[in-house]
């Protein structure tokens, strides 16, 4: 967590005009991180299907479109609607929706015929609920994360692929989210990830031999991204393969520790906070508790930019205590801190708007367009 990030790169001249806590998004860093990902994919934006559960802002999604990205992945109907309204050509709702949520996705797909909308299925009942909808279907395979997906068995996947065709729906491909790689010891990650990709390719080959070829393979969020790029079989499978990390567009302490430093990713989203108390020597408290900086990834929830030896403690809803090392000069009450979240995705979702920073100044506020969930109907 002790990332040595120079404060000078992120301090803004007019920060005293901003309420705290405030979400800051740095325009140049966002563009650089998008460009870095495309560069790592041999300059081919068509090999990236970014998950916009991280991006959340229509402003950032538009920048992705401006960089040539045409395929996207999302988790909520609000994210889906945001992408459709922007004119994104191809969006996968990578969440196993059911009931009224299915009907809402079908309605969005009908309302935006210029966007190819896809969904995930893992069983016959889920296929049946999409019958007659203008939606394509990916088969979600369980790669060992044990969260969603059908077992990684050729016969089971083939039966689903045929079931999709029998329902009169387009079969879009295979979805393999191996997020569990992040909990594997670093020295074992590539071997474990590659073993999984070998299994995926065997399933894809079996579908092809049986007359139900998969049009696309989707793998790899942020933890598995480096290992997808070193697996030659994915690139040579004769099937379009796309990785789907979303976190690198902003970065956080977790992703920056998982991805090679030489790749050049840098933080593009911080939370500006203010010191509100000095309850005892060597402890300060700022106004960025769990309702500001996402706490789902554990403690510490963030790092203090420019102070790698300061240790954020367990937050409460609105308070974040920070322990200072011996000999450190405590900042005065009212001093501002720049916090790099441990998990940026839920942090973005905590804010209604973000201050867009460019050239060392906060230029304007942009809404966090896809925040939260759409309300139900009554």
C-alpha cells in the first residue's frame, strides 16, 4: 500500500473552492491510461471490452469511444442505458439478470436498435426468459471463482449454445471472468490463469467441432490481464478475444500493485478530503469515511498521496482516522489531503458528481451518470 506517488502531480491550485470530500478525476491521466491499455493490445482497441462499472461517468465513457473502443461491458441497467444513449455499438450486460430486470434490458435493447445488447446465461431457464427479445447471449462459464457460471464442461456449454439457437436467439460467445486470480500468490498467477485459458480454448474448440462455434471469447478483469496478454493461444485461437478490465482507466492501490509498474498506469481519480480533527498526538481524522472512499476491500481503504508512511485506520461512515509515524508533523485542522482509494469502483459510485481536473485546475463538475441503480416501477 506504500505507493510513492508525488503530491505535486496531483495538487490543484483552486482546491480551497471545493467542498470536501470531493471526487477528482484527472483528464490527462484518464486519457493516458486508456491509451496505455490500447498500446498493450498492439494498438487494437477492438481487443478491449472495458467494464464500465468503474468508469460510471458518461464523460469518461465518451473518451473511450473517442479512442476507438466499440465493445463494452457493464453490470447494471443504468450503466447499460448510459452506454446506449452515447451510441456505443456493442454492450454486454455481464450480470445474470432475472425477472423485471430482464424485461428492462429487453426494453432498452428495443429502444436503442443501434446498440447490440448482449446478456449472460448459465442455464436453460435463463435462455427461455430472453425468447423474443432483441438480445444476443453469451454463455457465462465458472472458471473457479464460484460466483456465477455453468461448469467448465464442453458438453454442458454445447447444450446451452444449442439451446440459444433453438430459442431463436443469437449466440454471442463465451464469458470467462477469472477474478479469483487476484487471490492467488503472485508467483503462481500466470500458471493458474494459463491453465484456465487452456480449458476455455478446449471448450471453444469443442463447440467449433460440433457446429456451434463461439463468435467471441471474453476473459480477464484487471488481476488476470497481464496473464491473458502472455497466453499465445488466446491471440491465435481464430476467434476474437477481448479482455475486460475496467479499473485501469482510473487506477487504485490494488490495481497499481497488480499490474507491472513498467506499463505506466497512474492514478486518475482521487478523493479530496480535509482534516477535521486531531484527537491525539500522531492521529488525525479527515472527512472521507466509508460513505466516500469504498471500504469493501478492507483496511486501509486508501493511501494518502505524498505521505506513503501515513496509515489510514478503520473508517466510520463520515470519519477516516489516519495514524502518523513517529516524528511526523501533524497537519493543521482544515488541511487538505489527496486520497488514492484501495478500490476505486465503489468509491466512484459514492459521488453524485466529479470535479474534472486538467492543467492543475478543477475545470467543472461532471455527473456520475451511471451511479447506483434504476428505481423499480410500482
